[in-house]
């Protein structure tokens, strides 16, 4: 009997050790197809690099990490189904998204499973505004933060201009246009008209129609509140209509992938914002940021974009929180993250406690001339940083956040 008991105890111990040694699954819900697929690919690359580095350091809580991914195609319903599948697979946390509608829907579904969701590219104010909840954390800046730094630059260098807005018809487009109108004094839609295009699924004819109306206007600034392949398509039509020569083009959220798809010749002179570029670590004197640029460049033969940096940072920040909390439990991780200040790939950052918005510097950028881009060894030196705004100047205050929540009939604290 004693021998049987000892055998059972040994078996139980071995089983427990085997279970403890099982890899921790991180679930990436990203656009492998659709109009934002290039941004999705960058997220995958950044996440895989972070996981490999962490595993080389011994993993998290004595366990290695593995990545499981699902294609959202930038469609909220599909993204929600992905969350259910990843939860059933045993994912410890979820992250991803290049569409704010996807990130919001995914975060809400993740909460029903008791899982944290980290938004990578989700610029809508709503993500950490009226749709914010305890299980959602946003790594990138919001639309208001982009609009503040962009408005600061435009008001100084292009004051008193007439604007024409072409906007993707969903939450990111709506809140980005509204924010930019506020910061540039172009809220009067009679003087500064705007048109919406469907998302997803806009046709070339849709862009031809709205941009022809922009061409017929007396606007001096064309704000293309579009992203990914949608922005690329619109830029090609704008070029054909001569708009790139007679108007200042503004695209509030730019990425390296967008410039690559369109070509720097087409995008030359376009103004926008980025929370990070591969030039930022040197600017901010971030040794870890420079190491990331070097490691990514050697692995993929290209510079990392803000999309890649966001996914990479999320994996590292989740791992750091798990180590500090000594737990994978979502509630313990929320406590470890809220109010946590750190430096990783740039200057100081913070996970703000009341809305789970990541506070960080945001940069206004202008796309360089093609000749300048081609001087770089990898031909990817796309952005000139023309302005910057620290997080404490850019992000909405607690009072502003609560006013937005109150207007939407939402609780004044995260639930």
C-alpha cells in the first residue's frame, strides 16, 4: 500500500511538473488578409521576435511562450470568433488589431472569457474612451493624441487653411476626423466639407467620387482619414486628379507599410503622425530600442515599423507584468499594469490607471523625398520627424474622459 501511495505521489508530481512546463500560449488576433494586412504582418514579425528573445531568457514564470494566431481580416464578427477559439485553446492573453472596430469588439469578447486584450493599432478614441473596460489595454496612442500634435504643426505652418475630409466610415475614422477638426479649427463642415467612404469594402469608384468632389472644392488641405491599402488607393487617385500637387495631403496615422505599398514618390510630402519609427530610439537615446531595431533588421532584412514595435512591446510588457505579479491571472496582471511606468523602445511610457491608455510621446512626421529615401542602405528611411508632443500634453484628462463616458451613459470608472 505504501509502495502504491508513493507511486501515485510520484506520478502526480511528474504530471504537475509536466503541466507546469507546458508553454504559455499568447493569442494574436491580426489581419492576415484585407486592407490592413501589411500592418498585420508587421505585428506578427514583432511578436515572434519578442517571444524568441523571452524564451532565450528562460521564458515567463519558468515556462516558454508560444504564439497562436488567427486572421481577423479587419472584420469585427470574425475577430470575435477568433477570440472564442483562442480562449478555448487556452491562451493566457490576447492582442492585435489594425482596425479599431476589431480591437473594440475583440476586447469586449475577451472580457467575457476573463482575458486581457492589448490593442496594437487601434487609434479610435472609443477604444479607451466610451468603450473602455478593465480587460482592455491600448499600447498605441489614440486619435486625440494624434490630432493634438498634428494640429499643433498645421496651425503653426499652415494656418487659416480650408480643409476637405475623406473619411473611412467607422469608429476610427469618425473619432479621428472629429479630433482633427477640433485641433485645426476646421469644425465648420460648411466651410470645411467632408465625405465618408465605406469600411471595409470601399470600391475604387467610391474614392473616385469623393476625390473628384475634393478636386472641385476650394480646399487647400486634403485630410485623408484612411489607413492601409485604402489610403494607398486614394493616394493614387489623388495623384491622377492632380491633388498631390495643389493640396497639402494629411493622413493622420501613417505607417512604414503604407509608404512601402504606395512608394515614397507618391507619398512624398504627406503629413501624418507616428507613435514610433525606427529612428526614434536614437533620438530618445533608448539602448533597448536600438537593439530592437538591429535585431529586427538582421532577422527580416527590413526596419521595424510602429506596428512591429507595438506588438513587440505588448509581449514584453505582458511578460514583465506576469513576472512582477508572479501570476498569469488577469486580475493580478491588471493591478501590475495600472499606473506602471517604464522605458522600452523610446522614452518614458505609462499604462494609465483610469482608462488603460498608454501614455507616450507622439510624433508629427512628413514623408521624405524619394531621393532622400534611396540614400539609406535599406531604402526605408521614410519619415522626417517635424514635431512632437509629450503624453501629458496630448492625452485627454480624467475630467475630459469622464465627460465623454457620462455623455455615452457609461460608468465613470472601468468595469
